[in-house]
């Protein structure tokens, strides 16, 4: 397992004459040309915040039937409920009116292949220990339970009665709900 320096990179990420970011900017111009102001305010229509892994195979809006403006999406490596996720959820609930929290982890998560050695190796490589935990895990169901527990016990949140956790199967597209107990 590598930490960072040895990950192979394409020279300047060339894709058909431009970088990947150029490609995204081009796509945005097409998007904006067909875009009309939906006239929404910032409060999610469904009063829900979804915390999920950043995995590229998980299209949250498509998988959950969500439309523009419906929800807050908070994503990181693993969908881990870190202090920063609690920060976002606190703002989501207290300033922007969400009441429900949905947690989504998934099969084949990259964090299952890491250990906390990643952190040690990184420190050896760069000479500085990261302040964050890797939050790697072996049992995805247990990790979802841990995440639900962190949300439910946060003193900062207004609404902790509707917190549900799921594992998304990247092969079938189906969610499997995790019993919190
Ligand atoms: Zn993942």
C-alpha cells in the first residue's frame, strides 16, 4: 500500500488536448447554457442530510431519487462521521432546517484495504504526523453502526431521532439497512 508519493500520474492529466479540469469547465458551459434559475432558497426541500462515502461508483442523487435542492450531501473517504461532518450536520440542522440524517457506506470501500499503518507510513514519508485518524475498518456494518452512534450522541445536533444507516452495494445498486443495535 502506498501513501502518496508513489501513486502514478499522467503527465499533466492530459485528456484530448486539455486537462481533466478543462473538460469539466467545458461541461459546465454547456450546463449553464441550458440552466434556468430554479428560484430555491438554501434550505433542503426534504429536510434531510445524507452523509456518504466519496466513492465514484455511488451516484447519490440517482440512487436515492433525489432532485436538485432536495438534500444536503456531505461526503468524505468512507462516509465517516468526523468532527467536520458533525460541523456540517450542525449547520445543516440549526441554520438550514434539516431534521433527518441518512448515512451511506458501501461494499468494496477503499478504507477496508487500509489500516492505521497508513498514518504511520505517511508520517515516516513526510516527517509530520497527520492530526486525523484514517478511520479504516474491517466490518462495514459495524462501521455504519459506529457512524449512527456518533450522530445520535452528538450534543450539537437538534434532531437525532431520525438517523438511519445503510450499505450501498456497488454491484446491484441496492441499499441494505443496518440495524443500529
Ligand atoms: Zn468508500
